[in-house]
C-alpha cells in the first residue's frame, strides 16, 4: 500500500507539536529520595530568581517561574526554541512529609527543593515486652 505525502498535514502536525509546551519540557525535573529527604531538582535556566514562586496548598506544591523573551524591534529570528513566559509545575505530596520544613535554593539555573520526611512517618522499632509466662499466639500456647 502506497502512502501519499501531504506536506500541509505534516506542517500542521509540526506546528501543533511546537505550540504545545508541556511543563516537563519547560521545567524538566529530577526527583529522588536521599535518606529522610525527598529532593526535586528543576531546571530553570534564564529565570530571574525573584520571579520564582513556590506555594503549598493542602498537599499540592506548585512552582511558578517566569522567563522573559529577550527581543528588540531590530531582531529577525531564525530559530526560537527556548520557551518564554510563565511556567508552572505541580507536585502532589503524600501525608508522610513535613510541609513546614520544605527548603528551596536556586543556584546555576537549577531550583532545588528539599522535602523532609515527617518524624511520625519515619520507621521505628517497637520493643516487645515479655512477662515470662505462657503467651498465646495464633491459637498456640508457648511456655
């Protein structure tokens, strides 16, 4: 079966792909756990640190940042691949993190978020006391 090439359909598909800039493309992120801390590293090159806004509402952490387009009337663009504007990325946080201890740092175009695990969510050992008498476990008797 022969396929015909429709340049207009291909151009239309290309323009629709370019017009969509998902958050993951504009704000790529690495997320990992390091001991008792979750770490998110979000690439924000060319962003003014004063434009970075981080909010926590209930269990949703939202990061917003703005990258301004550098343009003048004498410029004639040949290629423009770096997205400009306001970008946002949301993370849904679990119940086992300390929301009041989240820390953020912006360095060399990378926003680092440190989200510690809450004390009550950390694993701990529970000691078992033994009185020395017979103990019934699952229907059996130990002595």
